[in-house]
């Protein structure tokens, strides 16, 4: 294993120290328990938007802390959900008197830890669970769909709503509306190596790709020969379109995401293909986001996320945001 | 003869050693059908527990179990943190302020632990989780009369068998469930760690 780390044991806190140094104008880092908090928190009268999850998905979630997005992020160990005391601490550090909305990705550990945090928290906290991954069948026989790329879009849109003064119930309802309108799917060309494990999370031959991966280096549902970019984009887009389903006349946000190791040249290439495929189906791409925003360490691969937009979501997406990873309108 | 707080502490120290020894095995099992963090998460939690046991001296077995619960909840993360944390918290409540744990108290604690895991994780037998190890362990503990060591040993044997039974199962809970049929043929890491922990507690009781 070759990585730019000193010690697998301290990789998360070492990275947090660098983040604090780089972005002290936007956020401040608490280490025990670990919470990344907006520099001017608590913002009086504003609903606190809080998220968290395992580390290794950067910039998610700490990179989205700042004005117009998250008030706090709780970084767990690499690929491991944060603990309840981290989340409870985030709630109290950001409590501006209007309650907190916890954004939880649908993984067994995350859901349980946030649930316990809700039981511990002293102020009002409600949760929304994101489960946008169409690769997982939502049935009684699975833990349900995973939360993936849709989480980024939801954090931006709900963050903007809280910033304009929406109350907790409105933020929660909006979050549910976004969850209902967003779908994602990802593929991997390589596995990734968790620092404290030291070996790749799964084996993938040079000419194979794994379709339907999550964001934790877990294998997907299907292993197929790696094809052309057009075949890869179709393999992701077709199940997404069929699932909601998206239809001709829909207005969407297209989010083309790198899993960490795929360079932008390939990502733009894939994005261009996806735009064309959507145009062919009469779907209007109104907004887009391209880049590594929800990653899986150094994994090569990509995910596509499609959100069906309405006018309110568009204006909230366009609203000012000032965080380490997303910045516009300021 | 029952278990005092000191006996419970000694058993947990032994269990922490077992977790460290089996860390890599649990990582490998979890890499096969999950995300590979189970061994490391438990190692982190039990290492934190050891340092708390060095500085704190809980007065009763119930208070020791509560210290385990709060430590694991705040250090393990993942699914194992809330599940084991809830299990120890419920076990602690089940034994109350007893100064010594007899066979009945041990059986009650195991039953409460199982109820807590089921309430938190909503898994049932056959889902390929730690419930598959803990459920037969509780039944075995209730059916055995004799010493605390005999009760825990029966529970540990049943848990090991229960863990083995997860190999052919298709996972219906947790991250392994995303794999569907591909999860069959692998030992569930949570069931394995449950069996290891119960074996460590039984070994400690046999030595006491």
C-alpha cells in the first residue's frame, strides 16, 4: 500500500487538522468528539443542517460545511459511520434555537448511530434518510437502497432553504421531496484500499468493471467486461431513467461524479455522453455538477445522479453557497 | 459461586485480547461481504475499553457492563457500535445492582442483550447477522443448570454453531444484503465476533 499518510490509526484526525488549516475562514474542527462546524455557528434562528458518515468520501461531508449548505459534519473512521456522541455534539454546537435536520445516508450503521444520537440530543432533531441508489433492490430482503450521490444535491438544496429561513418542518418536507425525485448509480474500474486494511477492498481484473457499486469499496451487483465510455454511461443511465421513471419533458440536474481516481478528462467525456443521451430522450438538463464530490478514496469509476427539478429546487440550487468544495453566488 | 465485578472485568480483558487476535480475520470476513471495517472497529472499541478499565473501577457487574456499553457506543461506529452497545446496555439493566451474577442473572443478561440487538437492528434468525449466533446462545444458556462457567460454555458452543450456520445464508440485513445471492458461502463477521466474545467470556469463567 502506497498512500500519503503517516499512520493509518490517525489518518482522519490528521486530515481534519489540514482541513482546519486550509479553511479556517469557513469552518472550525472539534476533535473530541470529531465534528466539523461552520465557523459562525450557531446561527441564531436558523435550522441547523447536519450530516455525517464515514471518512474517505471527501469532500463529502466536511467539504460542504459553510454558508448555504451544512452547519456541521460528523466524520467517522474511514468508511465507518460516526458515533452517536459525535452527532449529538454537532446538534448542540449548531443549535440556533430552530432545531436540527440530520441528513443520513441509508446504511445500517449510519441509520442506527443517528437514531441513537436523536435519542441523546437535547434539542429537537429530525432525520431524513437518503436512499437514491437504484443498484440495490429495495425489498424486505435487503437493508434498502444506499444513500449516494443524491446526498450532495440534497445537502445543497436543503442548506439553501435553511439559509433563507425555512423552519424545521419545511426543511424536512423539502428534503423528502428531493429524496423522492433523485436517483443514482455508480460503477468501478478499480477497487480502493482502506488505510487500516492495507489491501484492495475487492479484486477486479484489468478488463472488468463492477456495476452498481456503493461508496465503501463494497462490490456491486454485477461484474462485466469494461466496455466503451458510451456503454458505461448507458449502463448507469438506463436503470436510473427507468426507475423514477424520468420522462420526456422532465427538467433535471445531472451530476457526474468521480469516485476519486478517475480524472476530469474522462469525467467530462462521460458527462458529454450523458447530456446527449438525455437530450435524445427529450429530457432537459437545467443544471449540472461535474467533479469528485462523493468519492470512495482512490477508486477509479464514476456515478451518475439525476434529480427531477421544480422551480423551487432550481432557485435553491442557484442560491449562494460558500463551502470548501462548492462555492458560487458569493 | 457467582461473578463479581472483578470477574466481569477480567473476562472483558480476556475478550479484548481475543478481539485483537482476531482483528485481521474479522476484517477479511467483512471484506468478503461487507466493507472490511468490522475487525478494526471492534479492535478500536475494545482497546478504548481496556484503557477505561485501567482507570475506572465500576462497583458492580451491572456497572461494568454499562461502562462497556458507553465505551463501545462512542468508539466503535458502524453497525457494530450501536448493536454491541445496545446489547451491553440492556444486559446491564437486566442485572441491575446485583453484587454477583449467578446462572439466572447470566441467562437474563444474555436474553436482554439479544432483545436489544433485535430491537436496534430489526434482524431475525436467518438474516445472516449476529442474531444467528446470539439466539441459540440464549436458548442454550437457559437450558443448562450448573455453574456460571457451564452456562457460558453452553452459550459459547451454541453461538459458534449458530455462526457457522450463517455460511450458506443469503444476507437480508446490513451491507452484505446488497450482494444478494453472492453473500452465500461466507461466514457472517458479526456472528463470528459474537461467538468469539462469548467463547472468551466462557473461558474466563472457567478459569475463575
